[in-house]
C-alpha cells in the first residue's frame, strides 16, 4: 500500500504544484487532477510522475451518470480519450460517487444506473481501467431525497458485480463506519472488487448529527482503522490510500503542513495496524 496526496489536505492548487508537493512531503502517490494533467499532456505527465517518483492514486470519472440523458451521453462520448490518458500515465482506476438517495424510485433508478455504468465499464475495459464506486453512509445523505438508494457496502458490492468485472468499490473508511460495515464486508469483497481507499476518522455522534465535513485525521476518532487496514492486508490490497479528512484542515493552514499532517497520521495508523 502507498499513501496518495488528496486535495482535501491542501488549499486549491495547480496540478503541477500539487504533484510536486506530494513528492516533496514524502508521499508515494498523488490523486490526479484529470483536467490539469490533461492540459500538461499524457507524455509529460507520465514523465513528471516518473521523475518525482510518485504513483498516480486515482482519477475522477469525467462522466455524470446520475443526471439527464444528454449530460450522460455527452460525457460518455468523451470517456475513451480520458481512459487512454489515464492508462498512459499509469493510473488503472477511475472513481465516482454512487448516489445514496434519489427523486426516482429505487428499482427504476437502479436499472438506469446499471445500464449507464455498464456502458462506462465497457469503455474503460480496453484501456485496462477499473471503476470504483463510493457508497455514502451518513443519514443526512440517505434522507436528502424522497427515495433511499444504495448506501450499504454489501449492496454496493452486488451492484458493482452486476455492472461489470472491472467495477468495484471505492472504500472510504468514514462511510464504511457510518454505514455499519465490517471487516467481513471487506474480506467478502476481496482484492478484485476494492478499487481505491479513502481514509479519515470520526468523532462519536448520533447519526442525525453527522455531517460529511466534520471528519478527523486518522487516529483522532472512534473508527476502528486498525481492523480496517488489517482487513485490507488480508485481501492483499496493495494500491493507494488517500487521506480525506474533509473539514479538518483549517483554511489558513499552509498546504505543506496539511500534506505532512495527512501523511503522518495515516502512516501512524497503518504502522499500528502492521501494514507498513
């Protein structure tokens, strides 16, 4: 496993500066800003990552699969070029968020998203890319719209399996905790279906009080991250770990300090779990 710099640890930065910050602060990887990196170009980006000796953590999926038909079709038409770019820079994974609620009844919405994500998976497959879908656990996400959708890890895994062999879970420890998921859920998913990892911590709160921007650095809260990481080790996960403590880094904190704190707190927990 290697730790990948996530933008939640820094102020908004240009892609080139962000990548250099990851290298200078000791990260093994960097979460790729697709738009910024594509401006630089695939060959130059690949050279940059090789020169800095950092690996690409993940690339965001540039397709809105939960919106209207025109928006989805427009994004899908451009996906092949983005997939080739990601493969060229050595990043075999794209990530996206699975809506936890909807204005559309669940069976109808599930069928729509299955069709769309299956189409996405087919475009990604020739480039050797996997798609990681993130489930969102907190109550306020699940009740934002009239119809609850997919937010539990086992159901997310079933949905991913239905969409294609190269579709799996973006496993976020924060959402894993708030969805009531377990180490057994990670082991059941296995290495083939865990695409990417986000990690942060949580304070003890009633479910109705939890908000997404109230996260803590790994090791500061109540999430059993030792068990979380040990389960990842058990399935043989060896890819990126992206610290994502949303709301924890003060706006005035220098980017370098935020990056160093994210790396230290994450590696401290990983060492405690025996995975580093």
